[in-house]
C-alpha cells in the first residue's frame, strides 16, 4: 500500500482538526485550504502543505484581519524571509501519524478515566479519586482518520504517564469508531511523547499569526531603546 503524500496527510489532519474545534469546512485553494475558525485570536487559518514564496507573499499581502494564522509545512527558517514583523512565529509543529490498534492502557493507581463521544468528537478525562482534573484530551473523527487534539496534563500530575494514558485511550476510541489512522500536529514537547508511543514524524510545520500591532510596537521599542538588546 502506497504511503500517503504530505498533501494527503495534511488534508486528513485538517478534516479531523476542524471537527475537534467546531471550525467551518475547509475551503479548497490553489495552494491548500482556508478554514474559518471564528474565535478571538484565531479568526481563520490558511494551510499550505507545500508552501512557495509566491503563494505565501500573495496571502500576506491580502491579509488585513488580526488573528489570521498561517500553517506552513516546512521549517521556520525557510519562510522567515517571506514575512514581515507583523507576523509572529508560534512554536514549531510536527506533522505525525500512527496506525491505530487495540489499546488497553493501564490506569495508574489513584486515577480514573472517563470517555464519551458527541458530535464526532471523542473525549478522555483523567481524574483523581477526589474528582480533581489530572489530564484530558480529545480527538476529532473524520471517516477513517482520528486527530488527537488539546492534550494536556495538569502541572501537579505531570510525569506520571497520564499523557500516554490519554493518548492511548483516544487511539483506542478512534479505532472502535472505525478509524484506522491517527494524524496530529504536535509541539516540540508533545513530539517526544508521541514518538515514544510509536508515532512517526512526517513534516515540520511553521506556525504564524498576523498581529499588525506587533510591527508598531517593535518600531516604538527601537526608537526608545536605551538598554542592551533583548535575547
């Protein structure tokens, strides 16, 4: 069986991500997709699986709404020269995939796990015996694809295997719902966890948001600068 291309994997990712976040259906563009998200700080996003300088510059020139994001599947250093100071780099991401198999994760002593599904989203909630939130996560389901999303562990419960418990619980729930492949974009910290769980990195992703006030602030700071350079 032929491996999916990066373009196909990105399309799978945004299908499940849009379900998870309640975003609009992705709109096809010559260079990728546009997704209306409609929340404060995240009005919309443009997703380019194979970004070119010409396409990115065209999008940048047409962007006027703060909170517009770019998701560009390449290294930060590649796209940095194409964008001005009004575009802020978020932490880099990594497109990752894993086949789904039956999972029976062991729950550490002192914790319980609850799962439920609604509206194409499966959720996993880990609590202490006293009912306190310890970890959580969800996955958007889109046909044969499950997209884990918003995985978090409360600071006081970290390093106890709860992130892995949430992931394995979601993977098993996705498989039971008919999915056979999981796709996500992980942070640098998340990447280490997912790799330990058998996920494979497919592509880096540069993530940027349009913040026009950032350019004005940078200019003002440069004019008023009297101290040493910031790190």
